C-alpha cells in the first residue's frame, strides 16, 4: 500500500511533458485544479477527462503507474462520497434504516469523487514529470514578485520541494520499519479498523526519529557546503522558455476558456 503512493516521485523517461519548463507544468496544474471546481455539468467533466488523458499520453508515464497512487486515498474517497451521499438533503431515492440517499446527494457525491480523483492524478503527473530541483526553480520564479513584500520566496520553494522529495523516502522508511516489526512478531493485518489503527502507533516513534535524523543530516550537509539561498545565487541551468512552452500555455488557456464556455452554455440551457 505504501509503495502505491506516487505523489512526490519522479518517473524518468523522455517525453514532451518532461521537457516542458517547470513553470508551465505548475501553471497548467493550477489551472486544471481551478477548472475542476468551475465545472458544473457532465460535459465539463468529459472535457477535463479528455484534457487529462491527453497529458498522460504525452507524458509517456504508464497509466497503471499513475492510477496505483489512487489506492492510497481510497479510504478518504469513500468517506467523502459517503458523507455527501447520506447527509445531503433533497429528494429521497432510497431509505435504509435512518440513512437516506437523495438525488442531490448522488450528484454531489459523484462530482466530489471525480474532482478528487482528477486532482490527485493531475498533481501526480506534475511531480512524476518534474525533478525536485526543477520544481524548486519553477516555484521560485513564479513566486518571484512576492519578494517585493519581503516574502522569503527561495526558502518557501525549497521547503516545498524538500517536503515532496521526502514523501517517497519516508514511505520507504515506514515500509522497512513495518517489515522489521513483522519479523519480530508484530501483527498489522488482523482485527477491525480500530485495532489496525492502534497497531500502527508503534511505527510513529521510530518513524519520527528517522525523519528528524534525516532532516538534521540534510541541514548539516547544506551548512557544510556553505549553502545560502536567496539573493545573488546563480543557477547551473537557468530556466528559459522555448516554443513548446508557449504552445503549452496556449493549449492550457484554450482549455480553461472552453471549460468556462461549456459551463455557461449548459447553465443557460
């Protein structure tokens, strides 16, 4: 289950999406997430799905590798759908004991499930096709105007990049700790949901110790190399826009306008 989490991982391959400027991928991801919350009808979700499928095809990342990251949020997805399905007032369709499924609840639950799934897949594609270093540089350049109001842009970008990079590392560490405890007789599988949750508590102490140790080692390594972020720091590979980046911006803008237009047309109808 832990190895199924793809967020924060980088998939090495050669594709047009991998070669795009990280700023383009960041902006496209933001626009895609915004569009998901602007969609109000079934046609809009079809357009979003086609856009997402096109990006996946161009990225050359196997769909099975992307979709397995959905297993990690399956519980959250079930809880979200369940709450919306049974707690939304409206026209009753099915009543079981004290639980009532309404027509409005079905629509909202389906909408939330699609939005959450598309959001996770879209965000995963960005991290799967962008190295942590490029992601840091892209965020720093996009947030550069905030320096005028004394926002530590470089430090914020670095922290976000390190946090993403640490996700697969900590998951791998958790997997090693679980296997070591299972070898010593620990049981993480039997029992109900509450018992399984309690059995995971012993994992927290060694996991936190490992996380703090890695963070301390990283900080010491950066200080030993006299690392100083911010002003007057040069880049070995400075970001530069190419023709493909402007084309990607154009497609992203067209997609957003099209989704808004679809929403307005079908809202009027």
